[in-house]
C-alpha cells in the first residue's frame, strides 16, 4: 500500500520592513482617528476647558500615555480636528472643480451649495467648531491653526474661481472681498441655525444660491 505524501507545511516568513511600516502607519492612523473622535465627543458634551486628556482617554478606551504617543497635548488634538475639517472643505472644492469640467464653475458651485450648507449646520459638528473658535479668541496657538486652515481653503477656492473671466478681470481687493462674503455666508450658518432653529432652510438655500451666483457672475 502506497503511503500518501505528507502535506506541505507553508513556511512562515517574517513581514518585511515595508510591510511592518505600512501596518504601523495604518494602526497609527486608526488610533489617531479614535482619539480625535473621542475628543470631539468630549468637546461637544463638556466643552473645551472641561475636557482633559484623562477624559478623552476614558472615552477613547486607551491610556493617557498612549494618547500622548500620538498627540503631545490637547492643542495638538485640536490641530487634528481642524485639519479634518479643512480636508472636508477641500473635498467640496475638489468636487466643484471636477464637475466644473462639464457644467462650468458657476453651475458646479451652485450644485454643491446644498451639501455645503448641510455640512455647516450639522448638529454634531457645529458645537465642536464653535468651541474651537471660542478658544481661538484667547489662545494664539489655536487661532493660528484656524487662520492657517482658512488661508488654505481660500487659496484653493481662489484658484477655482479665477477660471471665470468675469472674476479674473476684478481688482484683487474686490475678488478677495467676494470670497470673504462667500465664506462668511457659510461660516455664519452654524450661528444662525443656533440662534434661529425655526429658520426655513429651503428658502434660505434659494437665497444663498442667488447671492453666490451674483458674486460669481456679476462684473464690478
């Protein structure tokens, strides 16, 4: 009787350095997100100053020392939240840029306004944004983070709207002022919604679209 061949045992190999680095980066990224989400929950519930690293660690389910491995202090956590918000804004701008290739900049921008408005009056996000802005009024480091993020967003929007012949002919100060008005509309929506919960969003959206269209199309 012929004996069956013994099954081959797959030789186990250690991961390469690149594979290990990738795994560490992925895990580190996940941990950072976990900390940021916990911090947002704490800021939303308790406010900025009542939120300690210990409180964040309790919500995140990790030790304070582990948090300090990724963020040196609470301000660094705030920087991470601000960067995340900036990424969301830039994503909206990028969608406008992509859609503008088929519909034109104005129509692409108008089509994105409803999504942008919804993001600005998000009940989960608004309290955190207001906490950060309030802290920016008394903390130069946080103010610097907010101002830098705003500058990046404005520069990206400026690059996009400069494709419009009407706006390219405007003096730099006029163009900058129009961008300021556009951003003020959306930045102020969070406060307006808080002050007036009964605000008619559909009617407000229609007016915002008319205003934005005027800012993008009307010559000086």
